[in-house]
C-alpha cells in the first residue's frame, strides 16, 4: 500500500508540479533517510543526545538550503532558526524533566512487557529522545515562518532601499503576525488528528479529570505548546537578524543576486 501511495505522489508531483515541488520531494526523501539514520544510530549504541542533535541539525540544513539555496534569505533564516532551536531545547528540557514526561506512555507500557515478547530495558536516554521529538516537531513550522519573513523583508528592502533597519524590523514583525496563526493552526490540527482515537478512548473509559492529567495528553500538549512557542519566537528573531543583514545591502547586491538566481 505505501509504495503505491508513494508512486502516486511522485507521479502527480512530476506531472503537475514545478521544479521547486520536485526539489521538495527529494528533500522529504532525504529527511526520511536522516530519520532512519537517527534511529539506527541510537539502536547501535550511539549517544542519544548527540545522535538526535546531529540528526535534527542535518534535517534542518537539508530542509532549508536544498530547496531554498544559499542566499541572504536562507542564511538569515538559518541563524534565526538555530537560535530558536537552542531556546526550544532548553524549554523542552525544563518541562519534560520536571514534568517527568519522558519515556513510554502508560497505556503504551501495558503492551511493552516480557509477556508480550518485549523488554523495557532499551538503554536509551528517553529525556533527550523526547527533546528531539520536540525539535523535529517545531522545525517545519519554524523554517517555513522564518523563510517567509526573511523573503518578504528582502523584497521590501529591494523595492524600498531607503528604509531604516528599524522600519525593516517592523515590516518583518507585521508579516509574522499575519502568518503565525496558520502555523498555530497547523500544530493544532496535527495534535488532534494524531490523537483523535486516544480522545475517543478517554471519553469511553475515563473521567475528564483523569484524561487531562494523563501522561499521554500532557506530554503531547507540552510538545505542541513548546513548538508553538518556537513558531512565535522565530518572528522577532528573524525580523531582527534579517533587518540587521538586509540594511547593509546595496542596490548592486540585489542585481548580483538576481543574476545568480537566473
């Protein structure tokens, strides 16, 4: 079933999509291989924190630079998302550690037992693994938001070269305010679509107070909430970095960039 669906997707992209969509398809495939490399590395005993961090960084570089190329816009987005990733990792550690949210969920653990042919001694630091999940969750929306803001500010600077750095920063924040709601909605839909069956289970067999305090629900709310914080935080960070970099550009820099893109 999966190969057939993948084949349909590839055919539709190649038939009706643009070159950029084909590049996105290659990016997704490469990211899948990087995910597989992370899992294999952890399985064979590589440090989970280092493996997950390097894997997330590789996915970040591939998602940003392969499709968008290396230019002023993607470089500004790179620095911005990198800063937000560091802040997100710190926030994740605080919430996950003090909330004891790492590890298997209670209802998953019921089926992970010796009686079922499994063992719970997997020798993996689940704290760093859960932090990696948060980073991967926020990467998509953070990169998309950052690139959109940087691209908009680049065009504003190109058409209005007299704008000051402060004016550029305000324009970036204004753009970010318009797109942050769509990022939040994306995370919201991911959360409810993925755990709709779990909510039905709680509605059938649990009380409301038990459901909202369960590890299953709290863990995912924390993951989505931290990812949402990252999506909002990337707006002022990208606006500030892009404004600082773009304010130094001269008219001939835009001409050279256009020639390079062609």
